[in-house]
């Protein structure tokens, strides 16, 4: 049986991740409060941001920027989007 979490992004019970996606306290927080669906959506958004903004994950400033955008994404706040990107209509 899969575990469920009260997803911070969608504000409802959804299937949780199988394990923390990143090490440390941030990964544990995501594991406990973010659904698998929300994590997959973030991964797509993250990829677009890395490519569009030409972020270098070896650069601490770029990692901090991405972490901040991830927090905004999961809290449903305005977050940086790739220029010209139009989200699919639901």
C-alpha cells in the first residue's frame, strides 16, 4: 500500500514519495509534505528553469535561486517561469 501525504501544493491527500528526493532537512520536509505528483511537476519546472536561465548547479547562487523557486512553487506563490512558457490548460 502506498503512503499518502497531505500535499502542500494541492492541499489534499495524495500519494507520497517513496523516499526523500534530496538529502537533509529539506528532503525530509518534501518527503513528508509534498506528493509524488507535485514533485514530478516541480522536476519539469526545474528543468525548464535550469535550461532557460542557463543555471549552473555547481554555483551556490544558482542552487539557492532554484531552492527558493522550489519553495514558492510548493507554496503556490508566484515563481519564476521560463520566458514564453504557457502552461497547458486544465
